[in-house]
């Protein structure tokens, strides 16, 4: 039976092909979500994929790819280019084709299908900048057979962190960026992250806009930068309870869009923490211009989390965004239990 392939999926296949060599080498994308209760299965799947990846490396590669869990390298992170902020770990470009397949299988085992697709698209955008799309680094902290361990996938505009304590998994902080925000071929790595917030701010009436827009000019960068741990920022913007039902739906869409890159089990736990804290604590703040391709910044902050989205550079076409959890980043609470 012929199954039509959408233009978006053709672009995704092209991006994957450029990274892995040929479509015959592509990892198989999972078609079913793991049950939300099976956090232990997620941790075990990540451990198995990590062990397979490490076993395929030679001694020199393994030395570059691994650190102790206690090493300060685990919380050293950034979103900029490897030339500006040198990365430690094993770069995709320094792997054999077989090792690359195992590295991408590890990434796939650790995120949702949407998270995997978004990562591939963000990496593919490096070619638009004349950069090497294989300068993304895999780094393992500790050993996957231990009770406490972790790993990282990082390069320009993509920073994904995974901390495992027993059967519990943390996946924050995580950074997603994109430049350009849409290519001539139509690839757009972060469409709703940008557009849903613009729809929200444009829907505000005059009184709501006075509350929401806390600064006329954009901030030019996200406030928390690459801090290891963060605390709540000033409570700027409009309160969730002061939005209309349709506006509240857009707030929830932004949150869901970001959480959709996490494995289902972890996304459900983050969402539960937000629900327990209550949406009444959430505020939406905007700075900058409100039209497309104009510099802007927005922030969503609740009792448990902070989302910063900055699109100030390159005429409002260069996205930097980061999701933080005040008590969960790098597994902080898990490690104190």
C-alpha cells in the first residue's frame, strides 16, 4: 500500500540522511509511546542504549566520551558554537558510521519522537550557517549500570541533559534554538514555540497588554544564561488568571509544546508539578516588538518552572530558548533524597 509522505517528513528524512549518510542507516522511529507509569523502563532503555554506545568505542574515544558523575563537567553547559565554547565529549563527526547509529539510538531512547525530530531539525540548520552539523557531542557521566549516572547531547542551539537516579529521570535544563527560524526550503524547527506566544500577545486588549509588556525593547538575551541552578526571576507580565479562556489555551499550548520534547514519562511528571502548583501562579511577560521577524523576548514563569524565549538577533529570526525547573535541574532534588 502506498503511504503518502508529507513535505515536512521529506525534510526530516533529508536532514537525517545528511547526518547519518543514507536512509538505510536511519534509526527506526518508535510509533508507540511508552506508558506513563513505566519510568523504570525508560531509565533501563537509556542505560541499555548507553552501554551499547560505549561498548562500540575504542579506548581513546571512550576516554573522551566519559567523566565521573561527580565531575564539574556534568553541569558545564552552553548553547553557543563549539568554537566559542569548546565542548568536552565525543563529537558525532569523530565516530564511525556504526557508532553514529548507536549515538542517535541513544538520543532516540531518551526523548520523545517529537523531541528526536526537533533535535534532528536543529542540527540540520547548521548547514544553513555553513557550520558542521556533526559537531554535536555525546558525554556520559558515570556508568549506565550504576544507580546514579547521566549523559548529555550538546552543540550549537541544542543542549539536552539526562540524570538518572534509580528509576527516576530528570531531563532539565534543556535548551532549544534555531537560526534561521525558517529556511528557504521551508524547514522550521520551532514554529509554535514562536507563533503561539505572538498570537497570545497580539490577542491582548489594551489593559492586558499594559500588564503583559514589561519592557518596550527586547532583552537581547535570556536572563539566566547558562547558570547551573536558577531561582525565580522578577514576577513580570500578566497573570494567567487575568487571561481569557482562549488566551489561557495558548499558554497551555506553549507549555505542552516545550514538554513534548521530553520522554512521555518525564513530561507527565513535569506537568504534574505544574498542575499541583497551580496555573494561578503562572505569568506571561513580553518585551520587544510584536510583529513577525522583529526582535522580541517572552517569559513564562510559574512556581516550579521558568521558560525564557529570546528572538532578538538577526532581525528577529534567531531563537534561543531554555526551560528550567527550580528544584529539578540536573536532578538536584533526586540527588538529595
